[in-house]
C-alpha cells in the first residue's frame, strides 16, 4: 500500500520537527457501523412527510419543531454510543502519542469516538460539534454543558416524554437546550467550532492526512487549501477517489491511498514508529 517514495517522505517528515494534522470525516465512523445519515438512514418522518438531514438538522426546523429535532438527534446519539472505535481511530491515537505537540486532529465527526479511543481534548478540534454536549437554545450564554443524565437510549420510533424534555432544560435559565452541533443553516465560528484555530494549524502543517471525508462542507476544504498553499505534503485515505485525493495528486506533493482507514492508517503508524 505504501510506496517506497511515500515511505521515505514519511521518514523524512518524522525525523524533522514539522506538524502533522489529521483531518477526519464520516468515512472513519462508517467503519464502526455509524451511517453517514446523509442517505436513507437520515430521513426523518414528521406526520406524513419525510425530511432529509439537511432539513431536520437546521436551526429553522428546531425553532418550528424542537421536539422532533431532539428526537432525531437522540436517535443518532444512541447509534453513535452503541458503536466502538475501530483500528482507524486507534491508529490516530497512536499518532498523537508518538508525535505529541507536533500533532493536531481536526474532525467533522460528532460521535465522540475519537475521544473514546484516546485522542486528547486539547489536541482535537471538533469543527462540527459533538453529541456529548448541549448548550442553551436562547442562548442565555455560550457555555457548553455535558449531555444530561436521565434520557433513555432512543430508537427511530421512540417518543420523548415530558419528563425527558424537562431534563433537556438549560441549567442556567431553564429554556430548552439544543445539541452542540453545527446545523446546516449555521456558520463556523472560533468559539464553538475552532474555525480560526483550524486554519492557523493548517498554515503550520508539514504533513496533512485527510481520512474518510468527501469535502461536503467548507472548512475541511479550506484546511486542505491552506495546508497545500503553505507547502504541506498530503496523504488522502479513502475508499474511493474524491476531491481531497485529486488535490493531493495535483499538488505534486501528495498521495492517494485507496482503502479503509482501519487498514491504511496502521501501516502509516508503523512507518512513523520505525522512524523515531
């Protein structure tokens, strides 16, 4: 899988002091059995109408029907919490352990599997939020709260009781909380989604590894463009060709490794280990 040329480039990187940035998308979580929720798995029926994730996962829908939006996210959260980290996640944990302060993880995934696998909070940028936290929907402040206790795991057809709705109240003002997720009709910012920090790290990156992302949102593409413009080497890991793979090859300093992250990333880790 790893060519002699790429092997030597990774060795040269490790022996230097440059920064490694890993950017992950839904493909990594899919290997743990979590659907992308952009296909049929994400459809949500309210009354007689089916809504797509792009319709249900919005601030506009939350304002119209907060209970249905919460039911969809609670179902998603249950699916995510039943999943377990896979070898791809564990390989990224190894990268952080091996490279320390030279490592940053930028992830689009909201399932919490990177943290459960062992990546640190300090070195992980959750650019689309996380299902493990909530915040006030008013908002009375921008504070994040750990997901409250007292909500049972939810299936697709589970209802949400009045008592559970009360559990989802803001601890500060009593208004309803919302999932700490970047909704489709919202914008990236620094405070909640590490927008500037992600681009700052990208500008200092010497090796960018993109994994399981299709480029459906803007910040991951900006991270890639910033890193490549700064002279970064790039490796794209994906099961199929995509815009990141194409950009890596076109840059003249990139590689496309086609395959699942659980197979490809451990091979990269072995090269890193042998280089230290």
